[in-house]
C-alpha cells in the first residue's frame, strides 16, 4: 500500500510498501482519516532514533490517528462497519505481568505505532485490536479524535496528580502536551491553571482555553506570580511539560507545602533535580510514561462539550503533501500547535 515511509538514511517519501496484516477475530480494519504529526515523528525524521529505538529499516510514520471501521473480526461486538473511531497506538501483551498489574503502558513488550520496528499509520488502512479502538461521539471531528492521543498524556498526568476540586495547578511548557495537560487539569477539577512558556503566541492561545493565566518567563518570575495568586502558599500541583533543564531545576519553587510535581516532559539527557527543595515541602513526585486506559474518559469529556481541542489544531495538510507537512513541523511557527495530515 502507499504509505509515508521514513528510510534508515532519513529520506521521507510516499511509496509503496508491503504490509501484510491479517484480521483476527478480535481485530478491526480501520480506514485512516486523520493523523496528527507528533514531536516523536519529527524526532525520528530529523535524528533517526529516540533513545534505544533506532530506525534501521524502512518505517511508516504516524501514531495519532482517527478513521472509520471498514472490516470487523467475527468476535467483535462493540464496533460495526462505518463507526468513526480513534485508536490507542500502543498494544501490550495481554498476558504480561505489567498488563495484569494494571500498568500495561509499562509492558516492555508493548508494540507502539511508529516506534521501531513497528510501522505507524500514515497509510490508507490498519488492522488493530478492537479493544484498543474507541468509538468517537458524533459531535467530535476526526481531527479532534486524532488529538485524543496527546490528550491522553495530559489526562494520565492529571490522574497521577490526584487533583482535588478547586486545586491550583502550574503547567510549565505551552506546547501541545502543556496545552492538553492544562485542559486535563481543568477538567479534573482545578480552579485555575497558570501556564509558563517563553513563546508569547502560545501563551496567548492558552489564555483563550479557560481560566488559564499565562506567564511569559522572559518577562515575569513564575514563582512570584504563583505566590501572588495563592496568598503566598503556592500551587497544589506543578506539571512539568517542557523537559527543559532549568525549568526542572526550579520545579519545586512555585509548589505549595505537601504539593505534587508531575514530571511529564522528557529531557534529552539526565538533569539535576533539587532533592532538598522537594524535602522541605514534602513534595510528592510523580512521573508518567504515555498513558493507560484513559481514552474512554477523554472521549466522554469531548463528547459532552467540556473539553475542546479544536483551537489546538492549527495546520492541516493533504496526504500527498506529507513531506511538506513534516518539513513544516520541523520549523513550526510560534503560532502553530498541532499539524495534522488528512488522508
Ligand atoms: Zn504523539
């Protein structure tokens, strides 16, 4: 089939590639409609590897996807032909210990789209387990449905934070993940989110998404703003979504005593964390890796109109312009958040 293939020499092109997929009794075949371009796709395109995952054979890119059911395995009961769906891109071994412990995202055997050696979904169709395929509410577009994948990261972070209604949260970083984390924090009950970045257009957009106070850390001190807004107490939760070394070094400063820091952003190399600063506040520190079973709740929030991802979809490309879309994503203008490809 015709797919967007990244070669080991980092050449990217639409070409024919042999992908043999058998529809098992518990699988569905999905006609792909929309695929978002993720930072990881761009990273593979630019560098050919993320940590231990190396593109050493041709690989189809793309893992943030939505589409329509076009074939259903004989044992599948909750999906039918024509259903609009989005898919969780990581499939664990159902019999693994991690899966049985309820932490299937940490299964070492997980097969995740567009993570070598597993092909992604910038192609006409894919066979996928029905259990990891989710019906999309009528009011939710394919573009929004493809955004459930990054949203799931923010939802998982909000779950880990154990938000109480009325909490104040800080989100460091106003990229896609920072934005969806801010929205998840509000959906989880936060009264206010304070979002920090250095890129003013992203902060301006974030401020339109809800009770979100933007802080441009080139102009204002984040901790000063947080202390001012919380009568000197600090934020209940700090979501670190930048992966930036300096941001991580100061992550406990805006936190309240007994508060929680969730480390979401992935630094490119080991960085320093101020243990004593954490101890003085008895900070709870949480980390996340992807997400586990948050798609149904994400889709429920979107279907009820309580969580709107539309403003984050800033750029759209046709499949034939995929190469151009990736070159755009490599040099995203400050006003862009998420670029998507429509098949
Ligand atoms: Zn992604």
